[in-house]
C-alpha cells in the first residue's frame, strides 16, 4: 500500500484518505493503484461495513489527475495503457461489495469529480467546489464522462464539460451530484451518522441490492425488470430476509447473520 493512501478502521467503517495535500490530493499512478487495492481488500474484510473516501487536509477531496505524473509514463503508448488503470479504479469502486461514501472536504475537480461520482453517496462541506476544468487546458473529460452521464442530467452535464466552470455545493446538491451539503464543522458527524445508518442494515442485502443497482443501470426497461425479478427471488431466500421479517413481526431488532 502506498504511503500516499491512509486507511483507518473503527466501528465497521473504513476511512480511506488520499494523502497528498501538497498536490491537492491529485491522482498519481501510485494512488490509483493503492485505491484499487484498497477497494478490493476492504470488500473482503468482514470487519468493514461501509467505506468512506476522502482527501487529506481541508483544501481538496481530489483535484483530478496528476498531469506531471502522467508525463513520466513510458511514451505515448505507455500513457494510453496507464489511463486504463483509472478506468479500473472507477470499476473497482462500482464493484466494491461495501457502500462507499465520498466525504468531500474541498475541491472535487476533473478525475476527482469522476471518482466522487463513482461513489454511492456524497456528503460535502458547504464551501466545496466541483467541476470539469479540462477544457481550459485543451482537453475534454473523456473518461469521467461515463460516470457523469450516469449521475447527472444531460443539459447540466454538458454545461459543466463545455464551460469548465466550477459550481458550489448548493448547485451540486440541486443537480443531484451530491446528497448533502453541510457546514465544514459538521462534515465528519454527518458522514459518520450516514455510515452508521447504512451499516445497521444487513451487509448481505446491502451487497445484493447494490450489485443489482449497477448491474441493471444500463439495461433496457423490460430486461431490467426481468433481472430484478430474479434478484428479488434471491433476496427472499437469504437468511437475513427471513430474520428481518421475523424481527418485524416480533417487534424486536434484527440480528443480522450477513447471509
């Protein structure tokens, strides 16, 4: 694991911190590799129920790709292949068996904005800023376009990408890019409360539902309904489903088995 990525675990919550505050937590190749490894490892950790992703310091969640780091790749073809690892990172976030909450404590720009959108939920400080500034340096946010299209409406998505302008937390909330915008002093408490609320549910059913969500998001309507019908049947056969129903009927708290 890279020294530029910190992992702390407490009360079934794993906090993953990009630790490059001097570079506004930009995504170097080492950080990308470490994040892929972290999401994969934590997904198999029975002591982890929820993952929180954030950036060190109070200036940036992640300001995007490290352009200086990209220039160091072995030739043009090497740079092309290296970019595939960023795609692998976004896939690793989606394939995580644990819900991921982005704790946005500052700038979330470019690749950092895409990484944020790849998380399941986002809690941001009111002074956070978001955007896709690539167009201003003669680039277009090609790879993160995949997650932008799946999270934002077409018109606002195009405006962000075509103008490169930043938006504040209130507008990000209005367009559905984030779930909550809170005062900076309340950020940790809100993230923890959300993580604990999610973590109180059956880990097996959380995993099943999350996988079904991403599995069907690009399907046609009829195909999605048929797939989700099958997923519901699997859900009802889970031990935790039976426990949840019995607990409800007995007016007691469920004791989840995680299966």
